[in-house]
C-alpha cells in the first residue's frame, strides 16, 4: 500500500477448512474456540488428551498422524518437555497437505526446524507462521529469513505490558516469601525450596 501496490495475491478462506491443534490445554482450547467461530472443523491431539476432554471443547481427538494428514492449518500449543521436544518430525511434516500451513507459537524445539525449512523450500507445504525458534534471537543469517512462504515474528507471544506486570509482581512476591522463610508460590520444586529457605527476615 505504501509504495502504491494493490492486491497481488489470492487468499484462502478458513471456513470449511480443518484446524489441527497440537496440545489442547489452556491456550489450545481457546484456539479451538476461534476455529469453531470461523466455521472450521477442529481436530486435536495431546499426549494426555482424552475423548471426553476433546468433546468438552467441541473438538475431535485424533491420532498424531491423522492430525497432520487431515489438517489445513496446524497450530502448536504444547509445553516443551521430554515428550514434546522434537515431536514434529520430518515424517509428520511430509504427511501434511501441500496446501497446509504450520503455526508454531509454543516453543521452537518442538518442531524439527531443519525439516520444516526443507519442506518450505521444496513447497511441500504452503507455508508457516513462526514466533519461536531453536535459537533465539533468530540469527540474522538464518535461512528461514530468506523464504517468502513463512511469516516470522520475534517471540512476541508473551511480550505485553500486562504479562510483564504479572511477571514483575510475581518476582517480588516470590522474593518476599523466600525472605520470610516460606516456599515461594508457584514453585516448581517446593521440596528443594523448603530445604533451602532461610529463617524469617529480621
């Protein structure tokens, strides 16, 4: 628009398409709602997902292979863990439709980045939208930057004033609890923290 150009491409409607959600947790279930609102059929897979939880979100639980095979858009919403690291392999990416898109706003190492790059270069899939990467910040020489069928953002998913306010408040709350001899709230390893906590501050 700024340089005087107008419509140069043809878009794709989401209504009637299939949305595949990898990880139907707090965020994934909200994305499922967006998909339904847009008139999409919604499929989901998760390592602990049950048919009952999927149905409660209005989606269909399917196998991992079927999710990649049947979806027009796949959105990744898993936590990074030993189970999810490297979960999206070259074989799964090759199962995708040539018209399909992969969206990863969760964690970079969940997806085999080299395999995804190869699929994008060879046009085996239509494109990708990435907010997370194996190395962050993304190096200026990274090959993904040269592709025209990928949208890249600099891990913006949590960079908001509201989220930072919560982070800072929780840091102060945790330090105060620790100095008072208490286990900090939301502690990942409360047993270890309980062993190391100091006495109440004078």
